[in-house]
C-alpha cells in the first residue's frame, strides 16, 4: 500500500488502506479539526522530531473494554490502602509534559511527544476533548495519563509513573469513570504486554471502525459528567 500525502484539506484516505505496519499518511497539520477527524476514523499521529507528521491506523487494534479490566490482588490492595489520590483534569499541562519527559528518558524511540504535539493536545483539552487523570501522593503528582474522548470512546495517548503502580491506579480510576459515563471502550492503539495483563485485547481494524461508527456520533463527553 502507498503512503498518502496530505494537503491543506481536512481529509484522510480510508484507514483500511494503511500499510501492514499501520502507516497511512504523512503531512497535514495538528489542528483541532484534523485531529478530531483523525480520531473519529481510528487514525492517530505519531512521529519523531525532524520527521513529517505521520498518521497511523494499525490493524489489529488494542482496546480495553471497561468491563474487562483486570486488577491484580496486589494492585487492588494498594488501591484499598488509600495511599494515592486521584483527580481528573486538574493539571493536564503537567501530565502531558510528564508523559513527554518519561518518553524522552526511555531513549530515542520514545521522543515523539514534542512541543508541537504538546501544544496540539493542550488545545484539545481547552476545547473539552482531551482529558487527564492525575495520581497524587502527599500532594505530589506521581503518575497519570491523558487521552481524547469522543462520543463513547476514549482514545488513550500516553501515561507516566514516578511511583510503583501510580499509572495503573490512574488507569483503573479512568475505567471506573468511563463506566459511570457509559463509555464503550478505551483505544490503546497497539499491543503492549502491560495493557494485555490489565485486560486489553486486540480486535480487527474493521471491528474497531464499526465501534467508532456506532459511538462517535453520540454527544457524550467526560466533561459533562465531571
């Protein structure tokens, strides 16, 4: 399959035309309009500094259905101890910058969350689409995650952890929040063993697109329930 070149028009080729590795297109911009269209189609940006913006639609797709979350006994015990405090959308900017720092520390392959991306998702947060979950210990931010909510689907983007289990606790809290708001699933993008152990599973790209078609046109947002 070819890689498509985007122009100034806010449009994407069909995601099922992505290459075997998931790469669909390059170019375009990170405007809110383009990002929201991309997510509604099951497409997301990921690229390294110095590269053009790359757009991906991997198949299979890793998703976590709220009712399928798996919490280990040890993690459940930690949650019950009440060591950590969870908040939502309290400090989005610090969460996304902490995720970026964690990516930088993971080596050259983890440097994709650059200033352009940070600014783009911060704008989505200001518009009410991007959300953060914060995990605090003694009033210090020690973990968290952020993503984009459209309809009844939450698109997870990145997480960080400065204390053992803090990002897992943030994810468990997010799942609880999403269940109470009637969300259908969390998009986890590509397979990681960490998320598989917590109950995520791979589904076909076609099945994922059917989920988006059913649920993205719903007006439900996290903000309306906070």
